C-alpha cells in the first residue's frame, strides 16, 4: 500500500530529478562550471494517525561509514525504534552526474522505507572532478561493507541488502549488484573484511554501458566522471560499465527507463537486460514511453510502488541458507 506521503514525495522527487537533469545540462554546456547542491528540504511534520502508532523512527544523520582520500564519508540512517528481529536494508544513492547532489534528497525516502520495516540509508559519496572514477564506486561499496560490519549493532540481516538509485545513483546501484570482490575497486575506506555486494537493485534511468554511444550532451559529463574520452581511457569506460560484470548469481534488478531520455539512451536498459538474461539473473525492465530523464508525480508514485514491491519480493523473504 502506498504511504500517505507518496504524492508529495513524488512531486518533490520530480523536482529533484529535474534539478539533476539541469545540472547535467549545465555541465555539458560549460564543463568548468561550479555546481552547487540544493539546500536540503525540511521533512514536513505529519499529523498523528492511528496508522502511525508504533512507527516511531530513529533517524541518525551524517553517520560516518568510512573515509575516502582522507575525507569522512557519511550517510543518513533510519529505522523503527522498536523493530524486532533482523531487518532487511535499502540503500538510496542520489544522482547528479557523479559531481553534484545531496544525500539529504533521500532522507524522506529513508524514513518511509523504515516505516515499511526496512533499515534504510541515504549514502553520500565523493564527487568528480576532484575525485575521478573509481572514487564513487569505492565509496558506496564501503557503505555496504560498513552496514555488514555493524549488522549486530544495527539489527540488520547482512544477506538482505538492496540498493536503489537515480541517474548516476542508478549506475552506482547496478555496480553494487553486479561487482564481486574479485572485480576490485573496493578502496581503502574501511570494513575490508566484508562483502560490498547487494542482493537486489532498482535503477531509475541509469547508464549501464559506457562503451556504447552517448548523446553529445552527455559526453562531457561522462568524460568528467572517467577523466577523459573513450579513446583516452578505454579501460576506464569498460571498468565503469555495470554490463562488464554481469554473471550468474548477481542481484535481481528492476530498471525504469524513459524512451525520450536525452541524457541516457533507452538502449542502455536493453544492454543490461540482455546481459542479465544471458546469465539467468531475474528482474525486469520497464520502458516509460515518451518520458525523459525523470517523470511526473503519477508515474513516480506507480514506479515507486513497483520498486518497493520488488524489494519486498527479494529482501523480505527469509535469506537462503548457504
């Protein structure tokens, strides 16, 4: 059932996604521009209802999960104060062309996921161009390892962790779902003895294959993330592509993609679908016909409901014994 804030949250999400697209357009038009994240939007206080009784949320902000190049890496964390048993986890990863955005943008999402019985986090990570690939994937991997390292204290099931992201955040989420520890890019941020792989992924209009053609407007964004052109950094373009790592046993994946996305061609979703299908990884791709890099409230409400149902299917079932 959709929460009573779904329409408000969707409208706010649409504004945030529009901002991400505008960031991307600005970066493409003037690669040297300084992009500033928007100020966080305050979470509105809700009137108490009978449905809220027993749903008191423990929100911990700016919790340090590791370090990157000597900098503290932080996340927001939400869970029910009186939850029983080990909870599944949903990790939100914001977009912004790998060089902008703010984990505050998913604070409300984390709270709502907590009300549904998840421990939820919104992850902050380092930005390009000061920190080029693989800094971003190293950071989100570190966050997942930190969760597992603290599973007992947090009261979570380390075998039931999912990731959801938008645009660049979708790309990072898919990397978490496909990369094994042997693939590298674990970084040195902390919790090195833990796995960084997640067990379910929801990706909204995220890049999957940097070796494929991109629109001219997107090229400077990708080059700013990877540190050069495809000709200059061919190995980086391969290593940064989620399709490179797909194999049997990867996380079930749900991809949402608009067919008129001016930044991420919808064929990117096909590339990932083909790779997942060949290896027998479950999931699905949903194309939103005529929609772009983000969509309006009614479509966001519906896709969010589908995302939560997907996580419920793959993360709320008992973990398989190994």
